[in-house]
C-alpha cells in the first residue's frame, strides 16, 4: 500500500519540477532517446554496450567510456577491449569486455526484434534472456535510451527517492519479482503525474542527483 502522505508529497515535488527549467532538460533528453532508436543498428548496439557497462558501475563514468571507445565496441578483440576498459577506469573490464564481444552475435537479431514490437516489457524479457550482462535494470535502461518509454530503470537513486517518501522499503536484493513490484509503484506515480515511466525516471533521478543524464 502507498503511504498516502508520502505519495502526495512526491507528486507535488514532481509537479513542481514540471513547472521549472527541468522540464526542458527532460523533454530534450526524451527527444534524444527517440532519435537514438531510429539510428543504424550499429549505433543502437553501442548504446546497449553503454548499458552493459553501467551494471554496478557509475552511469556518468560509463558515458565517458562510451565516448572514448566508440566503434571499438563493434570491432576491438576481447583482450584489447578489456585493456581499454581497464585503462579508462572501469571496475570490471574483463567481464564487461566478454559480455560485449558475446553480444555482437545478436546484432542482426536485435535489429529485427526491435522492429517487431513497440512493447518495451516484451523486448526486455528477450534482452534479459539473450544478452549476458543485461539484467532488468540494464535492459530497461537500454530500451529507454532508444525511445521505449514504458519501462522503469530501477537503480539505487530511484529506490532512495521512493524509500524517502515511504512508498517502498529498500530491498536487500532486487529480484525480478521485486523489480516488477517496484515498477508497479512507479506506474501508479506516472499515471498520477501524466508522465511515461521513462520521463518519470528522469525526474526522480534529478531529485536525487540534480542531473538529467541518459
């Protein structure tokens, strides 16, 4: 059950942000995401690689690594990619390089499945099953970043906001079941604020960090 006072307070905070300059930042970012989804599949794949990097690692640092590596996500041998990730300060260079090189095998399948449905939750299930290194959070992040706004990126920033307002208890581990439960809480908030889940995530992230990142 929602803590009704906390829910009202959170909705009021979000509505206040929607009346501020933050709305322009969010709207611009959403436009960027939707443009990403119409790019060639190799560019879309690079965005997937970024999301693989973010697992248990800083999103901001992953952005910088993505910018540095660029096309190397598509063609660097695994050992060279791991070396580059290590040089750029990634916490898990060898494992992430392994996942990225393995993921190259599904690029053509990825292109066809992204065209087959516009339902983010359906695509998320396929990604989690077929791409090592993508859990529910990372798969949702990737989909949101290419324009699918019907999934939630439930990271510790979002969890902290929801817990602060008494809407959830912080989970010890984020199982699939718990992820879906928290996503339902976010769906209720999104409906009340007339936002998509993807937009709501950006507002909640701003509330916790003061930034609107991808």
